[in-house]
C-alpha cells in the first residue's frame, strides 16, 4: 500500500465520490482558484492545495469557486442538499463559522426535525481547525464542541490520513449534515492509505493502543500525542488504552465506558478551549455511568481558557502536547 | 484645497515608510523568522495614506488582514509594529496578535482583521460613538474587493445610511481576492451598489495619491458635517502574493513588473511634485535616508527583543474575572 498524506487522502475521497455520484459537487473560496484572472486555472486548488486537480477532472460545473460570502454559499450548499445535490462545501477556517453559522445550525441542522422527518440534507462542510501554525486568535480555534452541541449535526474529527479518507467518504454518503474537521498542521502527515474507496462508520471509536492501567480518550491531532505518551510510558510499565472516538456526534459512549470500567482511570485530551468541550462532556459521561469503576479522579488535558496567542513561544505553551499527557497519565496512575 | 508642503512631506514619508516596511518584511519572511500569515500592502500605499491624511487621532479606522499600511498611515508606531510581527513581548499587542491583528486604539486604529468583512460593522459602532458623544470624529472602514461582497459590508452600508453615521467605506480593489479576480467575483460595481443605498460614491485611481486624497477629503467633510456615509471605490495594485508564499500563478507573469513600471504610486507622486516644483529632490532623499534607518533599526531591535513569558499566556483575557 502506498503512503499518502492527509491532503492526498482527502483529495482522493472527494475524487472517488465525485466519480461515483454526479450529484456530488464541491464549493468554496479558491478551491480551484484563478476565476476571471489572466493566469492559470486551478491556481490554488484550495488555500492549502487539498482540492488541487479536481477542477481538471470535473470542471467548473462541479468544482465551484465562490465569492467571499460564507453565509450565502454555505447556505446555498444546505439548500442544494435539501433539494437533491450532495454538496461538499469548504469553510476555509472553522473560525469563519461566525459569518455563516445560522445557515448551519438553525437551517441545515434542523430541517429534518422541524419538517417532521420529511427533509434529507446530505451536506458536508469541510473545515480547517487547530493551533500550531502561528495563525493567531482568529485562525487557530477548534470549535468542534460548538457544532457537537447542535442536535441534527454530525461531527467528524479524523486523526490520520487513513482515517480521513474513510471518514470523508462516509460523510459524503451520509444523509445528514456533517461537519468534517481537518487539522491544519496535519496535512503533510503520511501513512498507508488504500487506493480504492472505503468507509469508516460514524460512532465507532478506534482503539489505537491497548493497555491495563489508564484509559486515554483523545481527538484529532491529540490522538498521535496520546499515542506518543502511551508508548513512552509503556516502556516504564504503565500501559494505556488510547481511544480515538473519530466522531464527537455520534459519540461511541459504549467503548469509552467499557474501557474505563476495565482500567478505572481516565485522561481526556482535547485541543478545544477547556469549558464545555469534549473533555468535560466525556468526564460527565463517565461520572454518570462509570463512577463506581473510577479509582482516581478524571484528568483533562486541554489548553488554558484563553484565545490562541500569536507568538511562537506562547502558542507552543498553549497547545497540549505529549509531555502534559504523560504527566496527567502519571498522576492518575499514581 | 491646496496641500501644504508639510502635508506633502508627511504623505511621502508615510508612503515610503510603508513601501520599505513591506519590502523588508518580504525579505525577512523569507528567512523563516517571521511566524504566521503576512499580507503585504506594497503598491497600495496611496490609498491608505491619501485617506488617512484627512484624519486625526480622534477619528477611527478599521483595517483588514492587509493592515500594515493602514496602521502606518494612521500613525501607529512603526517599531512597535515590527516587534509585533516578530511576536515580541514589547510589540504593539504584546506579541499576542501578530500581523493580522495589529491595533492601537489610542491612534484610532481598531485593528487589522483576520475575518474578511469584520471591519465595516465595527466602524459603524465607532461612528455611532462619535455621533452620540459628539466627538466630531469620523470612522473609516477599509475593505477589499473580496470583502466588499460580504453580508457584513452590505448590512453596514445600509445601517450607516439609515442611522446617518459619519462613516467612509473605502473599497480597496486590487483586482484580486486571493486567487480570484474581482472582475469575476464582484457583480455590478461598488459605486452602483452604494447608489442603491443612496450613499454618495466615487471611483478613484488608487495609484494617484492626489486623486485619493481629494475624494477622501470630500467624504470626510461630508461625514464631519453630519451628512452621513460615503463610499470610495479605489482601484489599485498589489505587488506581492495574496500572502507571503503565494506563487501567484493566476496572474500574468509580467503583470507586476508592468505595474511597478507604469503605475507606481511613489513614482507618480514624485513626478507630480517635481513637475509642480513643490519639493526639492534633496527633501525626498532625506526622507528616504530616514526611512531606511527607521526600518533597519526596527528590524534590528525586533530581532533582539525578548519574547513573551509564560505568564503572558494567561493575561489580557478579561478586565477582571
Ligand atoms: C470570513 C473570511 N473568509 C475568508 C477568509 C480568507 N481570506 C483571507 S484574505 C481573503 C481575500 C480577501 O480579498 P480582498 O477582500 O480583496 O482583500 P485583499 O487580500 O485583496 O487585500 C480571504 C478569502 C477570511 N480571512 N475571512
Ligand atoms: Mg482584493
């Protein structure tokens, strides 16, 4: 199997679904680029090159560049989804949700319920999240807890290239609105990815490490950091089960509860701001349904309750890393 | 109204400062020592300076992601800006904001902005304050051709008109939003859009400092007189990529060199002033020397300045908590 980057994996997922189903269209700002300009077409292929080449195969009717009008085109994607297309809209940075959130959370997310089960809205919003690129406060947030909060949305956070391809194909074939989070610091990370299409079901966690002492639940980019911490501690005889839930909505509660029941210790790692995030959500789940299994207080590893800073030294302090995860595991294992 | 010699010297000094600041940043970025996203204003100087020469510290501007030029034109400390862009503790925002968020409220600079279309609503607020408190101030929203399409910009035009706010919307149309041409992305045009809101509007050649300055003066006077908002559609050129690192394959390969040749706002300014015999060549040379020293010193001191400390991560989130 060939090694592929997250960028390539996502590109392949889009291409394979566009080949398979003519109703799949993609749209976003400069997802091709060069509209009306004198130079090359497909000049950008997305701000970080993720959609490069799709214009050549599918043409301007299915690879739609948009003006900088998120409210209009994300809303149009929702409207198109409810009426027969299967749009994949790119919200360049999730931080821009502020410009268009109404169309996602009051419109797309609620159609089915409000219309008494009559609407089907197979919308995918692909969006970049996360800190690490010195992109400062308005281009570095996670925000997936805010989408997870909304009934009617499904929320996907792939942790690697293999995961990204299978989960994105699943998202496009899914009949509900899905928000698909891509960590901007992970696009160049590679692993073996099959050429053919495959799906990874939502709501089924992946166990990336198995161990007896501590259960670690981590999301997105934090999964690799949790694995690193687990591998290091395994050499000292502290073994961890690392769970990547893959989707925050639906959430695979059973796997988390089973593993916490087995180890009695839980560390939750979340790159999102610490209040009302996935770490608090999972801690609450375990407090309610596995309290008697707990041998130690739950530990949450998160950034501080601040916006994401610009300066490199501050941003490095802000982002949870393997060292903090290791420290938290040691504390609950002690 | 005739510009004074002092005005001309100030205008040249600011335009030159912006140019040298941006060209130096282009080089410094290439060393890898500047973090994050940097969007350069080189080529567009006559707009920011032409507009802001009509303003004082009592007036506000809201900028965009391409904000360095607006900051300098509004009087922000150049060295403090450089320190900020390098992420230093003594930068204008303590290293917390960076290029995309430089602000100095004391200078009436409400911030560069990472959100396209973020500025116009805020500037309606600044204008409301000026009107309510009777400060006599006006407020200017700079927005790109791309940003001119955002709902926030459209809504702000309407609000400024119905509240009769002292706002000047300056649409800086450099022909592109990222890799997309404004000729494709903007339906209709800015002047006719403004007309739909009954807002006086004018298109102006943004390479020509004098032209921008003149139409901006009229708009500012209208706002100060309580006669409501105006819009300027400023046609200009950006010399570098959308951000540092953009290969610009969507442009004609010789597009920028032609623009630099024929339309450079600094050249046009010098030519005009020389022909009218308003300033001596030595005066330009002196400013050029000052500016070179200013930017050299700013970079050297930024490079040597301390980075923020760990405690700084947790401060400035709230006034009290
Ligand atoms: C709400 C929002 N959408 C998209 C972006 C990404 N983005 C940053 S700058 C830019 C292009 C802006 O073009 P224009 O307004 O013409 O300004 P210019 O860059 O030409 O100065 C885009 C799409 C953003 N920062 N904010
Ligand atoms: Mg532009």
